[in-house]
C-alpha cells in the first residue's frame, strides 16, 4: 500500500533530524555532565545502583550500552552513547507527529514535525548523552498515553498510561511533576460542561485506576534501580548508601538510591553545593535563583517564529469560536508547559539553562499544530507558515553546529550573548576541540590567565561571567570587551599593556 505523502514527509524530516544530530555531535567534546551520566549507566549494567551524585538515572544504562557497543566496534564510547540519545529524540519527534495527527490531522502533524525537527534547542540536546532529551521523551510519551486514557477510557489504556508514567520516572526527577499535572488535567477535564470521563463514571474505576497509577510506576522504579535498598531503614537519605544492619526511620517501598537522589538534589539546591554560581544579565547568585530567569531564557533562546506561532495558537484556541473545540485538548497540551514554567520559576532556586524547560517544547509544538487543522479558518496561511518555517531554519542553522549556544534575533550581537545568559545556554564544556584548534592557529594566546595580563586572551563564557567564581575575571569583564568568540563558548580579548596600566591592573 502506498504511503501517504504527509507521512512520507514526516519520516523524511525525522531522518534529516537524526542525520544532522549525529553529524553535528562529532566535533563536540563531552559536556560537563555526560561522563558522569555514562559512568552511572555502566554501574547499573554491572548491577550497582549506588550514586556518585544526585543526577544520573537508570535510563543512562541505555546510553552506556550504546557506548559499550560503539567502543567495541572502534567508533568511540561517547559517539555510541550519544547515538542512543538521538534515538530518544526521534521517539519524541514521532510522538509529536502521532499526537498531532490523532487530534488535528495528517498535514498539521507534518507541520508540527517540521517545527520539532528544526528546533535548535531540541536538536542540541538530542545529540547529548544526558537526561534532558530523555525527560522530554518521557513527558511527551506519558502525556500522550494519559491523554488517550482520559479521552477514550478502558483498562488497557489505563495500564499503558501507568506503565509509561513509571518509565518516565527513570529519566529525570522532573518527571515527578507528571503526578500533579495529571491530577490537575483530570480535574480540569472533568469540570468542563458535558464532560463524560470514563474513569470517573464509577467509583470502582477511579479506585482501580489510582491503584494502577501508584503500583505500576512503583514496580517500574524498583526494577529500574534493581530493587537496590528497597525498604532499607534509614533516619535520612543523605548517605550515598543505606546503613548496614538495623536502623531507625522510615522504611519506604522505593530504592534507596532513588530516594537518596531526591534528598541529595534538594540539599544541593538549598546550599548551592555541587554547581557554580547562577547567572542572569550581569548578576551572579549562589542560592536563591532568579524568578524571572526563564522569562528571559524563553525570550532569547526560543526561535522568534516559534514564539509567533505559539502566540497565534493561543489567540486562536481561546477565541470565542474555537474555545469549545480546543479547550479539552488545550488542557492536555498546555498543562505541562504551564506547570514546568511556574515550578522552575517560583519553586526551584536553581537556574542553569533552558534545558530544564525542554520537556515543554513538544507539547507547545503539538498545540501549534492546531493552527493548521482546518485551512478555511484563516488562522495561518500557507504563505505565512512557509515564511516562518524558512525563518526558523535559517535562524537555527546559522548557529550550526553550535546549536546549544543558540540565541534568536532579539540578541543584537552574538558575541554579546554572555551579557544575558551563560552556563548550559552557551558553554557546557562541549567546544574544547574548537579552543584547541584556535590555540594551535594563534601561538602565544593566553588561555584563562590567573591574573591580569596583556596580549590576546581567551576565557570561557562561564569563567568570564563568574559561574566558577565572580571575582576572578572581574578585571576583564568590567574593563574590556571581547573582539570575537570561539564557537560561542569562549571569548577572545586583545588587552594592551598600556590599558592595564591606565586601569591600575598591572600584576
């Protein structure tokens, strides 16, 4: 049977996504988090679930397996680990297409797939062996299955939604937010006029579904951690390993490393231990965070065409004409972006990059697909969509292969991106080969000088703004402007001896 044109187009887009993600990952060094994540995956494969830090989760066993296979074939462990993440990114893209197709039709689904494929932030993280793309995949998979369960009912869909929710918990602790999000979604859907929700029609169904959504994820989390330390006695969970013998405190039916990671992460957030200073628009903070951080991150790190389409979709969906049709689906699609944005802006005191909002991206993209559902409604003409798509492609790929560092056109000058954001928004350790090549071609360049010096100086963005300590390079950032960048992660300065003397900066 002949494949429909729109399906073929979506497949070609996803193939393009995979190829470009793989190719653009080749010249990139490991980020700060990748070695530890892969190392934890290897520990899990060897049967050891104990943690070295709060972040790694069992999903990294997949990346570690890819690393082992690629390493044995001589392709390199990092390449193999990243290849598995690309597969995770493809799965999320496929789910974007499936959700949009089910609700809005084939061509809107293809339009949504294009928006997903050409999102620079999505591709940037899909090519890394880290948890962020897996969290996005977990969110969209769990959200899609839960949506189908609420809208269509049935025990099979209930079990599938509970199982995928459990699998999502193995990707990143952010996926714990799916529990309150799903409760909110269910309540909001039930409150709509004329709502007939299968699971709410009988008390027995609701109790049975609640049991499945509690017990199935519980079993999956235990399986993911190999039942390591399940029911272990402990007064608290700050120690990397459970106490030996009898002990006081709670006995919870969850793996000790899973609970330990939650407590460890909360402690790190409270004290700032384990990461550098947070940075926003010239200001650094060790703790406390910036409530408006993600406002600026979205404004500058999301492509302007995507911002325009999201705004148009909101206006259209909540117009008088469209609200009755779009509100039920809008609840499913907008709850995740809303919860994530409010949670990371108001409840979490750690601001390290837009990657924390990455799980919201697929939901917004599916929501935007509503603009193309019925052509005669005149919401987005094909010509306007073509212009915005071309803009999206040109905007994102003008930064290629440095997509992690992407800023949209609201940024007046690319070498000035450090004035707004830093950390994993610009430099996550991924561009060391470009620094090495620059040093090779410019003999005498001084890299990261420990004190004021004259000559051609190179420092990383994070060093300059104070992520690793605000005082060290205050002399440089307060008195000089960069003349160029290296892969957008390093800044180059030409500092004259006379200028140092005039400013009283001579060593």
